């Protein structure tokens, strides 16, 4: 199963305060461990919301909202995409992360089969075609 691990933003991440060298070394070691174990598929930090935009949808209308966004507790500072055998395995990996404070959320990624009967053979074929195209670009 794939899971998205969402690292919540805080005042430091929203102020673009960079991690210390020690923090980067610890996180690099953890990431290397994830890669060696075949768990990590992707992982990135995000710039503060002041550098972002949101698009609000209301019927046919689209409204662009410039950052920064006010509710820091609802923002994401970074993420991983992991391949694990279970949510429990993801929790065990995350417990080893070198965080000293904050909150990190783990959520299963929806797979094609999770959509049930709504997935026609044509949709499944298109999904497989797009995944293959993405893999070739990497």
C-alpha cells in the first residue's frame, strides 16, 4: 500500500526558517534508511504558504487566492510518499523520524481499485497508460 506522510507546518516553516545542519544530517540519514528499505518513493519539503496560491472553485468560477494562508495548523511543510505493507508499518517507520516536536499525518493513497465499479475498463486502461508515461519520464 502507498501512504502519504504529511508533515504539518509550524511558525518556523512558515517563516522560512531553515533547519540546522544537524537537523539536515539526521533527516538525510532517516531518508537514506527509508530508501535502502524500499519504503520511500518520494519526499520533499515545501516553501512557506507566502510563496503559494490557492484556487477556489465555485461552479464555473475560479478565484485565485495569494498566500500566505492564516491557519498554520492546517498547512503542510513537506511530505513523503511511502510504499509499505500496512498503515502500522508506516507508523513504525514514522516513530523513528528525527522530529522533536509537531505532528505528522499518515494517510493511505487511493488506488484504482478503491473506486469500485465506477472504474470502467477504459478508465483502468487510461490510468495504466498514464502511470507508464510518468515512469518513463522519471
